[in-house]
C-alpha cells in the first residue's frame, strides 16, 4: 500500500471514530435549552447522554464477535444505517421520553463503527505500526470533540437544536457511503450462531493478563467521560458562561487531549510504554488534586487543570489500548469490543456520578479524578510485572 493510500486508510478510520464523538459532544450545549423547552430538568435530559453510553457500551459486545464471524463490513454498514435513521428520529422527538429512546437507538448504531475501528487496526496493522496508527488516530480524533460543541452552538444560533441531529445524520451518511468501498480485513472464523459468538467472551475472561490490563487502564478514561457530562453544569450553570464560551473552553480541553496524543506519537519510539503510562497516570492524579484545591475559584482554573488531566489521558490512551490488545491472539473483534465496552461503562458510571445534585459539584468531580487515578497507580506496579512476565514467556515460547 502506497503512503497516500495508507493515509487515506487512516483518514477513513479517523472518520469512523468521529461518529460517537459527534453524537455526544455536538448537543451538549443544547441540554439546558431542551430542558427549558420541554419544562423538564437538566438531569432528566442528561439521561439521553448517560443511557446513550449504556446502549453504546452493551452493543460493543454484540457487534465485535459478530464481526469475527461475518466480517467487519456488514457490521459497519448496519450500524451506520441505524445511526443515521435514529439521528433523524431524534430531530423530530416530541418529548424527553422519545428523545431518550431514539438516543438509545443512536448509541446502538454508534457502537458499530467505534469497535470496528479497533478491530480493523488489529487486522490490518502489526506491532509498532499499529501503535503508530492508533497514535495518529488519537491525534486527529480529539479535534472532533474540540469543534463539535462549537458546531452545535453555531447550529443553534441559526436554527433549532433539532438541526444538530440533522447534521449528525448527514455526516454519518458520508461515513456510510465510504464504508461500501471498504475491503474486508477480517479472517472469518467459523461459528455456530450468537451463542458461539458470546463464548468468545468466556475465552477472553479466562485471559488473566487481558482482564487485568483492561480493567486497570480502562479506569483512566473515567475523568474524561465524567467531564463530558459535567461540562455544561460547571461552565454554564456554576460559572454562568454563555454557550459560545462553553464551546471554547470545552474545545480547549479537547485540544489538550490532542496534544497528549501527539506527544504519544513522538515519545513512544524513544521511551518505554510502561514509563510513559506511569507518567500519564501520575499526571491525572496531580490534576485531580489541583481541582480539589483551586478548581472552584475560577472557570479558567478549572479549565487549565482539566486540560492537564486530558493531556495525560490523551497521552495514555493509544498506549493503553495497544497494550491491552497485545494480550490477545484470537477473537480480536470480541477483544476490541470488550475493551471499548468497559471504557464506555466506566464512562457511563462517571457521567451519572458527576450529574448528581452534589452540594459542591466541583469538589465531587475532583474526588472522582483522584480516586480513579489512585486506584490505577496502586495496581500499576503489579500489572507491569505480570505483563512483562507474559512478554518474556511468549518470547521464549
């Protein structure tokens, strides 16, 4: 494959990865407006975000093993069709119940391209090349949450919040059209139906190194997902910022994650992945302590500390995903699904936690960041020893 074709391939994967980010971040600034229009509470409308992630995470477990048996392409096309249709339904929802229901369908559809990106990377690329590709995707993809709230605010400035879902449907249609030209990369595995497909998860759960790596490092995304749900509360409700100001500060935090992923691409060839991950997790902890200390003083103080946390998360995520998938030799689709499923469920719980009516919401958010990073750093030395022992055993075998 030529360099131009290679970059086109990476661009296609990046576009697919953008689908979930568009579905979550573009309408964040509209949540208060939707609540007022329907005489509902923001906590109720926020369920359209939280339950989206629950549906998204659960169906990651469905699409992955099915793609191992039927191929990536049919799953990819089916999921994108569901996403486009449900986005159109969201745009015509008439009450919170309908919006939440259609958003659940949208989450089901969005799970398909999300997990297929990981599986296709595992199919198509190997070792350091896959790590580099994941790093480049990690650089490109935070641009979407960086600009998505601004796009949503811009759409609302000229029209209704309903148009936001129309824009989502249009952009996903582009991905759908490109998916018809995708050439299958999976080596299809014989299977005996859905039950056999889910037996793959039993084999994964018997892989101790995979479970340990996924469970521990997956916690690192908790602060990021919690921030997504918490951002309208902290910027618009607590600090009383406008929709445009919210979009700018949210975008700055997403830019920090992009810079972190860029550092990953540059530093990974020069430093041990274990050392880089240690630095990342320690940085998240320090940022959480800073939020506890001064995060409530000023919106810029909170934004700066959250940007530091997001930079560390952006640095760790490509390395962590690569390290988790390295523990698996077969059932790649199921493994990539379970990886993102776990991260999504961690994210959904953190979103629910941050949207609770805490007396001091910023303090509660800081506690969340500190607790998650402390758990990771406590387990991390034992996990590193286990993974290194596994690498040595595999090399001798």
